[in-house]
C-alpha cells in the first residue's frame, strides 16, 4: 500500500510530514523512546509537537538528558504537555517500573502513537544486560517488546493506534540468530540460515573466520531484524483490534547512536558506501520524517504491505527473513521466554 505523498523522499523533513496530517496528531497522546537533544527521537518529538498533540511522553536513560530536551521542547511548544519517563531499556526491572508509572497516570487514558526509537549500536565487546541478554538485543528489541506489551491496555484503548519500530538497513547484516542469541558460538557451527552476511561485512573490512564469535555490527543487525519482525508480530497479534505497526530505516544520521562505533571504521564505511551509490547522511529532521510517516500517514494500513519504510515511502528493500510470519512468531515466543511473561491480546 503506498503512502499518501509519493513525492516525498530522502530530503523530506519531519516537520513537513507532520504539517500534512494535523488531524492525525491533534489531541493525541504519543510516547517516544530514546529522546535526547541532538537525536532522532528529539526531532520526531518536535515535529509531532508542532501539530498540537495533547501529550508527548519522552523516555531516556538519563533524567539530565530528558531535562535538556524538555527545556527546549517546552519553550518551542508551550501548549503541549511533555512528560519525562526515565527507563533503561536494557533492564527489564526498569522497563516494568516505567510501564507501571504510565499505566498509573490518571491523565493518560490512551496511548495513540508509540515510537520505539531508542537503540545502541556496535558495542565493541560482547556485553550482557543485567538480565543476561546480549546488549543490542536486550536494548533494541527485548526492552521495546516488553514495554510495548505492558502498555498494551492503554494502546488498545485508543482508536486506530500506531506502533512504530525504528529499524535499519542493518537488517541485511544478520537474521535473528535463534541458536546463539548470546553470540558466543564460533561462526563455523552456526546454522547456515542464521549466519551473518559475511560478504557485506567484508566490504567494510569486518572479516569473519570460522572461529569468529561476537560481531558487533552483526549483533546490531540482528536486533534491527528483530525490530521489523516485531512489527510483523504485532500486526498479526493485535491488527484485528485496530493496531497497525510499521518498521523503518531512517537513513544514516550522525547521532549519539554512533558513540560506540570506531570513528576510523565509520569514516571508511561511509566512503565506500558513497562509491557504491549510497546517498550519504541525513539530518536528524530528515531522518525523523519516515518515523512520522509511519506514525500518522492515513495511506498506510495494510497488515502485511508497508511493514517496512525508507525515505518516507514503502520499501521493498528488506530481506525475506525480516518479514517472515513464522520467524515473527518464533521471535515472539522467544521474547516471551526471555521476559518470563506471555502476552495474549
């Protein structure tokens, strides 16, 4: 299913998109994870705030970072209520505490739009969360899986709610590695269908041998595949109740997401990407545009069509394993096991 504005693309800004759909935003309640002043989440919040939603809940790991964003947002959009929510998505206890707070807020009766934007990338060494889960998977997927499902009562109380999962073309790097989510098994013995894209990795000098276990960019790519499969799973589980979920690639944007990426490697990868025709970097405002399309464009709505967007349009550039319903169901069951709770809506 196409988006409403086929002329939008790489350089379209989030403010432009939001201004096209004022009725889809006005008086709505929105939650955005991973908001800091110089990031994609902030640009998304600012664009949506421009069209007079009732409330925007912004989440982050640091109260100081949230306060910095709040000061700027409240000055620019004084008529909008902004509520901060501290949550460490890598910690299930933190997620449960944050969700309990939102469910208890008497002034938040519904959640109309949830944008799962937060993430980590290219952690240089294999790191486990406090719950014993590989950190990319814990933060980028499991935390959002748990938070979204815990908040589902208020999501389902909305009329036609949207759940947006910010993914990446990093999905091409790796399928979900169900046999080794901890990344501690040698590459040689990983099932063929779960192995990372060694050719893509080698193109940026990330060489994989038979003995290789942890691959930072691979672990990131796995988590980005999980983001897309989560949208597929949500459409299957709660699509019949009016919920629509979309995943997206925002583009290459120089934000704090790259704080753990080796600068020399990043510069080299960008240079090689330009040589093979990649479009280069976007601003945060351009990157946030596709998130806003996914959140409010009334042209989107198919249960399967349009589950992945790029440059403000539905994209066919997504690996089959990232939109496979059986893989989505398997991921849902594994995720329930890791959080110790089943969700039936």
